[in-house]
C-alpha cells in the first residue's frame, strides 16, 4: 500500500478506533439528535464511483467526516425513542472481533469458536429467562425474525400433526391454520405471517383491555368457536404501554393439542431476569415458542434477536437446509435454527452482554430502567396540560399533551415532539395510544441515570411550554 495515501499516518483501524473512543466518551454530552439530514450526508458522500481504489485509511477517514454529523446518539443515556438499548462496552469490542475474525457461524466446521460461544450463550439465555432447558435457540436479526422463526416452527408442528408436510408441499391444499393474536399485537407478527404465506390480514384479533392486554375470556371464546389447528400469539411487553398479556390464563386457554402458543417478548421477557418484576411474565415458560430481542433491553449492538422454540425438532424442520457440501456438526449448527445460511455470530454479543452484567447486573439494568421510567412519569404527570396515559408497569411511558383550544391534538403533539428533538437534550417519538395522539418514552439503556431523567423532564416541559405559548401568543 502507498503510505502517501495515509495523510494522517494512521491506519484505517486506528481511525475507526479513535473515532469510536471519541464518540463513546462524549455520548452523554453531545446533542442526541443528528445535526445533518440524509440529503446532507448524501451530498458529502456522493459522486461517481471512482475507477481507481483508495487507501483504506482514506476511505475510513472520509466516512467518519461525512457520516458523523448524521449519527444519532441513540445508544446514549437520553435516547428514549422506539425501544432502544445502548451497546454495553464488551459487546462493542466483541463485535469488532467478530468482524476481524470474520467467522461464518452457519456450521460447526466453519467455526468451532462461534458454534461454541453461541451454544453457551443459548444456554445462558434459557437460564436467565427461566425457559425450558430442552428448548432450541436461534440467533437472528431481531424481534421480527424471531417472531417469524417461532411461527414457522408452530406452522410446522401443527401441520405435521395434521399429516401435512408444509416445508415440502407448501400451503396450497393444506389444512387451514387459524391465526389468533391480541388487538395490540406488534406489527411484526403480521409481517411474519406474510412471509410464511399465512397472510398478514388473516389474524383474528382478540379484544384488549385499556392497557392493551389480550382478554383471555375472549381468546377462549375465539378458540372454542373455531375448528382446526390454531397459532396463537401473545405478548409480553406492549411496545407503547409495556403491558403484559395475562399469560397464566392465556396458557390455560391454549392447552389444546392443536394450539401452538407463541410469545412475543421482544423486550418485556427480560423482566424474568428480575425477582422484583418477573411476576409480570409468570407462566411464559409454558408457551411453545418465544421471540426476544438482544438489541433492546439486553443492550447488545444492532442487530440481534433470539428465537426460542420448545420443540427443537419443529424448529429444525422449519429452518434447516441440506446440501451435500454442508457438513453437519455433532451439536448445534446455526444453519438449523435461523433463516440464514451464512451468518455473523450474533450470539457472541449475547454472550458478552450476559457475562459483563451477570445475572444480578442484568436484573439491575432492568429494574433501574423501570424505576427511571416511573420517575419520568411522576414528574410529567404533575404538570398542567400533560398526562401520563398508561399504567407504568415497566420501562414504557405514554404521554398525552392537551391541545390548546381550537388546536388539533396530533398537530400539537407533533410540534411538541419536534421541539423536544430539536432541543437535543433527549429524544422521544410519537405514537397513537387508545386513539389519542401521544408521545412514547422507552427507558432501555444501561447508561441512563436519575440525572438524565431529570434533565430530560426539564427539556420536555420546556418544549411543551414553548409550544403552548407559541399558540396562545398573538400571531404565534
Ligand atoms: C421491537 C419489537 C418487535 C420487533 O423487533 P425488531 O427487533 O425491530 O425486529 C416485535 N415485537 C415487539 C413487542 C417489539 O417491541
């Protein structure tokens, strides 16, 4: 390589490392939102693809300069958008190794190291979540794919029991499957059904209560009223309210042989790591499959989700691929547990997070986030024109802003949320909850402290006050 192409004298890896160090050192101090738009960043990057290559250090230096203004501090302590974790220190370092080692986690023979670390991580996940030890685990990209894998395994089991080989013969002519979920099910379940050829619009949606919890009495009626095998999806942790479906009663309603119960616990299932909060998801261990995210509350970097199936044969049948050159291992091959063949070892980050935190540390992160969400809610709920509209059971807070007279509620909410994001102290996004335009706050980051909450409360209230005054002042 021509060293004159390295103006700073640093290697590509040093440039990336120095940038990462500086970014992470400042993450609680800089504005949370990006300062550049997509168009700004494109303008800084774009141009015809050069015929000649560039030194790696030049590529990385240019990337840092062009992208940094468009980076959101979403892994920082005052980012409350969506449900977003911050990457724990060992997980970032482990991900660097994953790239440097560049291992393919498809087969044992491709990387004994990655097969082993995923095996250990899988066992730890089952242990800390209190799920059956016989369950099989697949490391996937997120909750959406984990839901997909769980439903695929359920589709296999229910149809195999009805004498149909869905993997070989597809769905045309298959016994019909009923799909049942709560009216507040996460959108990714519809997506999963779409990919599985089951149809995103075929779900029967069971009425929920005011917190978004599935009504088990109605679920029972729906199951009793219909015929044939049913895939039921329950939820541990509503993406807005954090509410848990009443799992013990749902498990009872789903005890028939021709019912497969899948549990979407993308972030909520982690409460089972805590003695204080685990009761919210009591009974979860009796479901047939589970979806959980690692890049949310476990604070592993994107992307990482975990698909868990209580019937390993169904999991494998739904996911495996076979070819003469794909030598099976003696134990657990990644290729049998996820939709991908070649695959990054996502379980490495899960191992690192669980080892860094320990069982107790994970319980602390979960409990602290819930306590901080309550602190946020208590501070906001006292204020004129601001209402917390959910029961704050875990880390989620839903906030409604009374619109000033004559103002549209959604437009006013949009102005307040935009003012909060522009201010840069913290970041929260909009939603609609119980038909009311609202703002959602999710406290999911291991770094967040009491002080972060207090600063964020002040910023939210200042933005709210500013928007109210702008409306009431003449010409405002
Ligand atoms: C986030 C979430 C999902 C989807 O997870 P991704 O990781 O974004 O694919 C599914 N269900 C629930 C309840 C979620 O909160």
